[in-house]
């Protein structure tokens, strides 16, 4: 009597292998890179793993991480925002000018700067969608406009290129406690901005992975025409992404002004490239449709660990730019490989 043949299982019903499940995660490359950087600087410098050392590189990563996550969401949606760096200075200046020169309560000044930021973000999004021009060009123009506005208005109001004195304004203590205070842990002061970074990353990750707008973001980044054809609100989604980047710029700008109590009109220039690099190291493709909020946060963490690790090791800080260039090139290559592997696994 012949043995009964074993039933053939449908491959769609089999459980994916662990390696296949890891490959489809955009942040896996960044996570591996973060472990390598962490272990390297833990070995070459004693200060890196001390509580003050950890507080330093987490603080360095926090504000960069908030912006990198927002920029990552925009890049997944297929767009760029070159005005993101200057936005952090613009919102800080708006808050500081209204609180010091106009005499408003800091909370009201922050609300006005939030309205300003969201308006600029909406303008960026509407111009990109209405004109059909690349977001690179539109936001480059906004970058130049904000840079000129920062310098011109600051000189007009204060006669200098900086605004200071917010520490004496009404509402500063409560606002500072909310955005720029410290938390004592392990005998070391950790900045509350680290918690804002974690919270912002968690919210962005949930939106991207668990919500309908998250599906829209991946859809418009993968193929805008196909997304529109299946009913995705293309215009609304992209405008919301630009406004999200502007909101992150407002958050970081106000964290900075409340912490340092002064802001220069030329701050933020060049930071937009760091935000993009953090997002790319974290798994985002420059072509859109692929990336991760958690990966962008890890990319910012790598950034902070490397920058402070080099300082702790006593090396010339110029080596950081070499590290950044190598990491960027490696991330682009790894992300492309992971994207192709992920597409094969999903088939």
C-alpha cells in the first residue's frame, strides 16, 4: 500500500522566513550601522558610555532626529524641502521677536510662529502641486526667501542680526519647562528634547504603518498618477507632508530659542542637508515610496553618536565630514539593494 502523499501547501499560507521579514524593513541597514558605530566608539573612548556621554550624543541626535523623521515622511511621499533648515531659525526668530520686541506672552508668540510655519509649509505644498515644478526648486526659492526675511526683519526690529532677551518675557519659565527643561537620571541631566524626539518618531511611525494617511504617503511617493487613479487625495496628502515638515521646524526652532534664549538670523543654513542625510542613512530612497520613520530616527542617532564620538576620542572634527560622506554613499547603495530584495520578497 502506497503511503499517502503529503499535502502541498500554498506558498501564500506559509510563514515568511525571519530573513525575509527583516529584508522588507527599510531601517534594517541603519540599525546595523548604529550598532557598529556604537560598538566602535564604546571601544575607542571611555567617555562614550558614561551617563554624561550618553546624554551628550542623545541630545545631539534629538533635534536632528525630529527633523529627519519629518523629512523622511516627505521623502517617502516623493518630495524634498530645502527650506527645512532655515525654518528652524525663522520660527525661533518669530517667537523671540513677538515675545521681546512686541511684549507678548511666550505661549502666544509660539502660537503665532506655529501659524507662520504651517502657512509657509502650505504655500510650499500648494506651489509644488499647482505649478508642477520639482519641490527641489520651489523649496530652494523658499529657502532664499526665508533667509532674506530672517536677516531683513531682524535688522529692522533689533538693529542687529540676533534676537535675545526671551528669558525675561512672560511665560518663559512654563514654556521652557515644556520644551527645553532637563530630567535628572543616573545623576546626569538629560534634555527633554530627547522625549520629544521619541514621541515624534512614535507618532510618525504609527501614521506611516498603521493609518490610512500612511498608505497614501507611500502611494503618492511610489507613483503619483497611480495613486490618484485609485482615489488617493494626492494634493491634500502632499500639502500635509510639507506642513508636517514645517511643524517639525517650528518644534525644533522653539526648543532651541527656549534653551539658548538667543537666536541668530543666519542660523539653520545648511542643516537641511543634514536632515536629508539622516533620512537617507535611515533607509529612505531619493526616488520616494520607500523609507521608515524609525529608520530616520536611527539615522539621526548614528549622526549624533559619530559627531560626539569623534570629539570624545580627541580626533580632528574634520574627520566627521569624511564619515558622513562614506555613510551617505553606503546608505544609498544599501537602500537600493534592500528595496530590490524587498520587492522580490513581497512577490
